[in-house]
C-alpha cells in the first residue's frame, strides 16, 4: 500500500516538474509505463523530446528514497516530504484515501485516482485559490455623510434655549474625499488625502435668523414672519492624514476584522452664509433670504478625525479644535460630526 501511495505522489511530482496540463485522461500513447512488484506501476507522460531529455536527467530512485511518509491518524492523510519547485516555492505533498478513491495533492495540483468501477480513472485538478495580492499603495474615492453639531465653551451641547442650538435632521455634513493608502506593515497603513467638506448647522428654533452685524454675528428673532428653516453653512477644502490598524488584514481575514484609524486634519474655508426660509404673516408663498455671514467664520479649521470599521461598514467622527466663529465675533462653538463613510 505504501508503494501504491508513493506512486501517485510521484505522478503529481512529475506533473509539477514538467508543467503539463491534463485532465480526465489515462496513460496516453506517448507515455512510459514502469511496472514493479505484482501490481505497481509508474506512468510518465512525455509530450516532447525536450521532456524526455529532462526525464533522463532525473534520479527516480533518489526521489523515492527522499519521500518520508507519515500517517495523520486524526485526518487519515499521508503527509509526504516537501518538494521545491524551480522557483523555490515549497509545495506540500499529501495523500488521502477515501474508499476506492485516492487523492494526491502537490501544492496547487490535485490528482484524483478512482477505481470504483474496476477501471482506473485519473483526474487532475487545480486547487489554486490564491487571493489577489494586496497592493502596497492604492488610491480611493469616498463620501462622508454625517450629522453636525457643536460644543460650547463648557464642552456641552447647546440647550434648546440657545438661539443657535442645532437640529440633528438637516444639519448635514457632506464630504467628497480623494484618499491614498500606503501599507507600512501587515495590517498597518498610513492614509492621507484631500477633499471638500460642506458644513450645515440647522437651528432648532426656526424663528431665529443669523445675520451679519457690525462687529459680530447676531441671532435675531423674527416675529414679523413665520419661519420654516434657518441655518448656517460653510464649505472647506480639507487635507487629512490618518494611521490605521486593520486587524482583519493582520489575521488574514480580509474585511471581516475590525479597523480603527485616527489622525489630524486642516481645512481652508471656501464660503459661508446663512439661509432663512419664511412666509409672510398674511399668507403667500415661501421666501428665502441668503446672507453672507462668512466674514465672521474662521478661515481655517483644524482638528482630529477618528474612524471605526466593521466588515464593510465604516464610521467616522471629527472634532474641530478651533471655534466655528472668529474670536469675539460669535459664540464659542467647536463643531463636532458623526457619520458613515461610503
């Protein structure tokens, strides 16, 4: 039985050495059959004179002597010595018997011998399921979609009594980001990129309108109209950089693991204004007032960004270390955002 198992292991090794591609075939006409013992056979497939010259240079006896078979009692597999291909890759040869069927695997080649119906059938399959190698450097485009708010000088969210208190639904943050990622080591990355961010702060109390005063931004209560929407918006060109740990990549699980990232960002303001939507007290259609309030907004924003990913989902949060308005030109408010990355 041992010689019988070695026979198929040797057949797979010869297949690897010659690089032949064959499937569902028996010994062809251009083959060499070596018989030994009562029923032992070694079948060598030769397709060209060059293959035959290579065969003459091989020492079959030496190959057989170097084979060291060990039976794995738990799996029933015979583990044979390692075989090195021409490029130096290490290939494990395994043999497994399942009734009348025997499987011999050498690296990414599987030889299946079936004797169930009295005839010997040999089938060769490829087991190459190698994953696509992850590039060391890659670029990507993503979209941030989040909800904005801000914290006051005490680190609290503004109360409903404050005219600038925000409403979650409608205080959108939208970001378009071009990102690049450099792999530092397995599961460890340096991400950096540029993008455009749009801040929207929708006021909870729609009767207050943000207007440009003489020296600062004013929040006036409109009693002469029926207010429907009041907000401040600003847009920024933003650069960011993050260090990321991907535990899925570390454990060879791909996107199935948890990812965490953190780093700083800085932005330059491109525009800013307030918008007020109202209707006259005596009826009529809706009207809009758009006022330039950018004079009192900080021209720069800088802060920290954090990301957490699970599977295909990625969440982010940002916190501005500087205030939304210039010092002395408005309330001390530090923007904060929570959202999801697409």
